[in-house]
C-alpha cells in the first residue's frame, strides 16, 4: 500500500468517524470532506474493508442504502433516529 493510499484511507476513516450519531453523509461528501473530491467510489471501497467505522452513516447522494446491506443499515440508522423510507435515508442534517 502506498503512502497516498494510507493517507486516503486515514482521511476517510477520520471523516466517517466524525459523522454525528443520527446523521448521514453521502459517499461524495465524505470524499470531499476528506480532501479527495471525486473519490466517492473509493470511499465505498474503504468502507467495505474497514472494521470499526460507522459505515451505516454513509449513503448515496439520494439517500439510497448500501446494496446488500439495506436491512442492517436501515436498522442501525433508525436506532440512531434517522428516518428511513423505502430503502432511502433522510439526508436532512440536524441543525
């Protein structure tokens, strides 16, 4: 793994850990906040491999849940107070 890969993974992990309980962010928002705009798909790859990150707080730009993990993700989000309807999480952020 290159230094750039480690830097990217570390930045993504830090960004995902910073998403407050009860809120969600899109893959693209995570990439942008981590300093790697346009790397939304790569964020998904990091989340697929990472343990201990609150992966369930990351959804698509339209709020769609992670394919193959919809039931678990919806359950975890609802437990945190996020509204989930028809496989999509509410993208509204608390103020």
